[in-house]
C-alpha cells in the first residue's frame, strides 16, 4: 500500500481522536506503519476538531499536517455547513459521513462529482446500542467496509482488545461498541 491519508472531522467529545488511534493500532497489528494524531487547540466539548491517520507499508517520513487526504470521515454532519470537509480531497477520494441522508444527497450537498460517498447513520446505531450519541466506533466499521483498508475481523479483534484495556470492568461497554462496529459495517451505503 502506498501512503494513505485519512482526515477525521468531528466535534470535541465525539471520539475523532480515539477513532484515529484505534484504526492506527489495528493497522500496526497488521504490519503497517502508521501515524495517528489530532489537531486541536483549547476547544471545548462540541467545538470542531480534526484527527488524522497516515498508513503505509514503508516507514512514514512525513511529519506535517494532512492537506490532501484520500479519505475523509465526518462524524458530525452539521460540520458540513461550516467546515469545508472536502478541502484537498482528490477526484478519486472517498467521503464517509454519519448521516440519515442518502449518499446521493450528501454528494449533491458537498458539490462532489467523481468522489465516492458513503453514508451510515452511526448516531442512530450508537444511540440504540450504547444509549448515547457517540458515532466514532460505528464509523470504524463503516470505514473498513468503504475503504477495504484492513481486513474486518483483525480490525475488530484489535479494537476489542484496546477497549478491554480501557474499560476493564465494563464488559458491556466493550461488547456494545463491538456490536455497533459490526452493525455499521453491515449498514454503510453508497
């Protein structure tokens, strides 16, 4: 794999940074080289934030922000009203949006022509399974389905292991997130 760059758009508290770290950890476990990092200042809960991934088969020598991502993941669709989420996206880029709208509606809203657009209602999935609107983990499942970046089962096992470490006494949180990832993987649409 040549260098693949991903930009995550979310709001503080939605887990964009965590999602970038989880996908990075999963990529490392498959032998890839990665970078996973957020970009934010003194923002508070609800403020727009960015997180990034670089994934490659060779060591990554770049250490700067990502300006031309091949994939853009949007955790909060209201950001599309105030932030140019497609900035720097190439003609063959991919956009994945947490939305109730269809991919065609999102494509039109963003003024895209040749880029591929995927949608999944990650907020609905997380509310139904986790009892809160935390779309980051469901978006991991959708990202894997849309990008074929990693094999699904190894990614799922990696995320499950990381969540077990983060929530050692809360197996229901771990299992809920895994269930949400699986469901989003199945429901993501073009």
